[in-house]
C-alpha cells in the first residue's frame, strides 16, 4: 500500500473541507449582514446589496446622520437648560440683595433730605426778618428797593425787580428741599420761598440755591436772566409789583 498517496489525499480532502466550511461561514455572515441592513433601513435585501455593489459607499451614512442630529439637538437643549438655570440663579440669588440695596439708598436719600431741611430751617431762623403774619423787618440800613424807585444800589450791587409766574421756578427749587407750600408773597410785595426773598442772579457769581444779601432781606437765588451776561453783579428781585 502506498502510504504517501494516502497521506496526500487526506491532506487534500482536509483542505477541501476547510474551504467548504469557510465558504459556508462567509455566506451566513453576508446573509446576516444583508438581513440586518434590510431590517434597519426597510429596504429589501437584494436592493441594499445591489446598491452597495454599485455605489461602493460604506454603509455608515445613516449612522453619521444620526450622530449629526444628536450633536445639533444636544447643544440646544443644553443652552435652554443653561438659560433656565441662569434665570433661576439671578431671580433667587440676586433679587434680595438688589431690593435691600434699593431700600438702603431710599432710606439714605430720605435721611439726607431731612438733614437738608434741618439745615434750611436753621439758616432761616438765623436770617429772620420776615414772617407770614404780615410783619416786615428790614435789616439793611441803606436804601430799599421799591416799585417807585425802579432800581436800587443794594448790599450786593444793583437791584431791579420783575413780576412773573413763579410756579416753574418754585418747582425747580424742589431739589434744594423746597416745595410749593414754601412759596408766599410778603406784605410789601416781595415773593418769598420760606423766609428768603426770591431773586434772579448770575449763576457764576451767585450759584442757584445760594443766599445773597438784598435791601429787602436775605435772598435765595432761584433764577437767572439775560441781564446776567452784561451785568453779572445785578440782583433781580421777584415781586408782585
């Protein structure tokens, strides 16, 4: 018996068996992959296989689309959530301090206004000379401005008078602590703001709200006029003349 031929034949049969096993396994893998594509895409297996052969494009398009969709939607969700978190943090964390700060500033402004009122009352008390009971006491020893005189050389320089509606002027003096209830007309016709005679002057010489001596008493600068440019020391006194 020729053992060499038997051995060779056995080797050939073994190789053929291995080849058949490989072919069968490959066929099953391809069939399973094709069925998976058909199930996932809803396209018949034959069409899917044919499309792959014709286009030679790797079957990853839909996976890429799915990934792109996820990458687009997730930032939007994250941004919206971040906005809600930011809004919540702003409302819950900072609202109380802001309200507290606002209340503190309001109280501070009220205290400052009270202090200004006290100072104004003290200055008016020192100034004296006028009261709403009709009495008028002049403290200036020189000539006094009157309607008949027209002009006067008073303690601060030339004095004139004017008669206009003072409602806007009085309203503008609210920033200095005065109100419409402080406005009145004295018995001699001088228009008053508290205990002060209302006057117009050059703001560079006599700033608004400052006190200035006049022949009719201590005046408070409430207004200015065209005269101020050519006559910076002139005092225009408000009267009802």
